[in-house]
């Protein structure tokens, strides 16, 4: 499948909704955290596969604002897993020239998580092969709300003129400012929704949904998604005939 990927037509930015950890664990008679633990291999494989191909941005929906409503034991275990995984993987990110960034209301994360994330981002800040973006305590509505709040403040201070606001202006106030919008969104587990993820940024994104549960996702599945993306015609509201011209 990798040989079928056209490296001259890669999506610059791929976003992933990593879904199905709980169901994967349940199928094996384990607790939900068992699925989260086994999802680390899928993350590692996907990051390596994307970087090897030449994808420039990979955004992983790791923890939504709604996930705070899950059982306290699961949330606590997830936070501990996040800390230990980042600590273990930072050297590998540097070795592979991958920069780490985060989007989301990260101030709501436990102090230990914030510290590990900050250290990892500083240690990888000079890497340029690919940017790995972790969406943590993130939701699309939160992103748009904080963007509107900051933009309103700048309008009030005379920094931005209200009648000069464009789509590009709004994009600059989102947490993904400076990054291209995703061209491809992959969602595992077969669920057919975007779950409050990158609502503004996904306006013209191609969706690829697989029934595979996230802990089973590997490089070859990433390649399959990219090949499927490359076989599509992206019209952005135009007709096929207009694209040919």
C-alpha cells in the first residue's frame, strides 16, 4: 500500500480522531485504560508513518473538553499515561526531527502534564521535519469561543477594525494559527461524526472513516487513508470542468 502513495500529492496536514480504545479493551475483557495503554503503539506507528512519507502536520485528538466528564479514575489514569508517554517519547521525537505542539485549554490539565508538555515542546522546538500537534482539553467550540473573545478585545483596543475582519483574520486567532487546515481527517471505530473537533478548520477537509478500532491502527492503515484521499476530486465548490480548465 505504501508504494501506491503519491508522495507528490500528500496532504500537508492530517488530523486524526483516535476512537475505539474503550471498545477495544472491552472486547478483551479489560478496563478502558487498558485500551488507552495499547493505543500508544498506534500513535507511534502513525507518527512514524506520516513523517516517513513527508506529511508536514499531524494533529491527534487526544483529549476533548467533554472527556473531563468521564469517570474520575479513567481521567486520572489518562493523565498519568500522558505524562509517562511524553517523557518516554521526547527523545524519539528529537531523533526523528519532529516538533511537538499542543492546542486546547491546556491550563486545565494537571500541573505535571503541563510541565511535561512544556519541556517536550521546548526540547523539540527546533525540529522541522514534521509538527505533531496534540489536541488536549480541546473542542472546536472552545477554540472558536476563545478566538472570538481575543478578537473582540483587540477590536475594543483599536488593534483590529471590525469592518476589516475576514476569514483569514479569524483563522489567525484560532489555536491552529500558522498551520494549514487539514486536508484529510481520519476517524477510527466507524463513528460518522467529527465530535466537536476543528470545526472551523475542517470546512473542506476530506473525511476517511474506518471501522478499525484505534489500538489496531498501523502504518498500512494510514497509507490506505492517504491513497483513498488521493483518489478523490477536491472541487471546493467548483465543478469538475472548472478544475480541468
